[in-house]
C-alpha cells in the first residue's frame, strides 16, 4: 500500500481547468486499478493532494437545486463570477479568493475502505487546524463540513465539503474560508440550507488578514497524521 501523497499547490487557477486536471489524475488512478485487476498485477497507485485558489465561481453538485443560485447569467457576469454543474455530492457552493481549497485525489485502498471515515477525517483535519487558532468548531448533525455555533441561532459554516468516489478513488474535497469575501455567499442558499450563515477565519479572529500559507501547513500536518501518510512535493503537469 502506497501511503505517500504527492502535494501540488496550483496557486490561483480557473475552476474548469482545475476540474479537468483533477479528472485526469483521478482517471489515471482508476485506470491503473482496472489494469491491476485485469492483468493480475500489483502496481502501486499514486495519491495526490492539490491546493488551489479559484477566481469567483459557483458550483452545483449533481443532487443540487439550481434555484439555490440567486443570480441570473447577466448578474454573474457583472460580478465577474462563473458557474458550473459538477459531479460531486452536495448542493451549491461558492469558491473565490481568500478561500483555501483542497482536493485529495487518493486511492482509499492505500489507507482504508470507508467513505464515511474519509469524510470524518477531512472534517477532523479542518477542526484541528481551526482549534490551533482558538476557534471552537465542530460538525453539525446531518450536514457535512465544519461549523461554528451549532445548536445556537448563530450557527455558521466555515468549511464546505463535497466529494466524489469511484473504485475507492476520491476527488473534489473541501473549501475553507480564511480571508473570503462573504458578500458572494449572499447570492446563493449555501449547500441548499436556508437560514444558515457562513463565516471566515479572519472574521472570527477579528483581523483583516490571516496568513494562508500558515493555515495550509496546519491542514497538511493534521491530514497526514490522521491518514498516517507521508507526502512529497511533485511537479505540476502543464496544461
């Protein structure tokens, strides 16, 4: 079992381009697994972890409701935002500057074959990271992601999650609001949940800007402890 994860930081990258890159890496792992089975081989499958920041974009999961997007095509254009229907779970989500997006594209057969445990571990990595900043946060029953103030009228989501898995290979992931412009969330019903607010780490800490590189390092630290993995930085394929 290969527990090494190749880390790639894509910087700022268009959502569609990143999605296509994810699909390419995902397909490479799945195809290798199919070949292993067909030819009775035991070739090692790779694992990847992508960090990225997207320009303003709204994405709708396969079970999502388009009415949760409160903007017309022209209004989207005016805000400099794009919109995509995609193949992850979950409803509508916003991505944009000041948000750390993480896409683990890993073969869970290298770690454990339990998608619910995988989601809980993703949440736990974010919870432990936020706790380092003194933020009390956790899960909200029946909902994915990481929340503050659950069980109170002030419940607010700080990290959205949505994943796809096939043949135990994952793609998509999490979006943590660190220095996000929360005004963009006013244009959607986030994750299809009415009456729930969103927040950002800088807002909760009462500061103008949080060091995003430091947050990434903390996320990775907790992710790799939870998954008992090692990581190496790998070259980014040109597109």
